[in-house]
C-alpha cells in the first residue's frame, strides 16, 4: 500500500497497514481524524448493533474499545456465533475502521478493591502477553489507560509501555510518542515515556 491520508483509505487498506503507514495516515489527515471510544461490556444503544458500529456510522474514523478482556473476548451487540478470537477482526470487517483497545497499567499500590463495573480483570491488564493477543486479534492501536479506582500510576505506565513495545514492536501504532511534544506533563516525565516507547 502506498502512503495516504487516513481520510482517503478504504477498509481493505487497514488490514495490511503497518505502524509507520498508520501514523503517516493520521498525521497527513491534518487533525481531521475522529476517535470514538465505546465500552465492550455495556448494552448497545441499538439492540443488535454494537456501539462501535453506531459510532462508525456517525463518522468515527478510529474505534477504541474500552474494557475489552482478551482472555474472554466479547463485545455486546456482535452476533453470538463469532469465534472469540475473531471478535476484533469481525468488528473491523463490519465497520471498515481501525480498531484500538485500551489496556490498563495497574499499580497495586494505588488500586482500590471494588466490585463495580470497572473491576479489573487480568485480560485487560497492560502486559506484553495481552498486547500480543490483541495484535493477533486485529488491534492496530493499543492505548495504555486506567479506569476508575483500578490504580494507574506513571511508573506502571512507563513499565508497561516498555514491555509492550518490546513484545509487539511495530505491530501496533503508538501515536502518543509521535505527539509527546504536545503533552502538558513535565519534561522529565515526557523523556521517561519516550524512552519507554509512548
């Protein structure tokens, strides 16, 4: 595939797009790329259509899936007969969009025990093994994040970013590193994240 703007890409371009091509496609779109995040485990707004599909129909270019458990892959609204390991591939096929997934860099020192919807699961943890699984499942972007009360720290983010970069290399995009100079964090923290591959 030749390099082109994300806005000029068709669904088949995304299947074989590598990290460098994806980052170029986003940058070349000059700020006109829209990302929409949806939660995998919540009831869809429309009965048998995922919230990600709804977002794509409204113009989202990149679909970011939160609370996606790679050990128990499921997105509410997808057909029940989809093989678990094909969940992200099927979402990409249905939407024709780039799929990203959140991974949580949990620091046990800051985690709070709770039983609500955000409760941490091993398949959502920002580990090298989970990153490899998600890339194999079709994720093109991995975002290190945290959900309420799960205890994310800068230290945990840096460690996870390093491990994941080594595990998946150029298989997944890392848009944050390309835009590190736009961040508002302290210079020292930015340098730490850049060394870690954020």
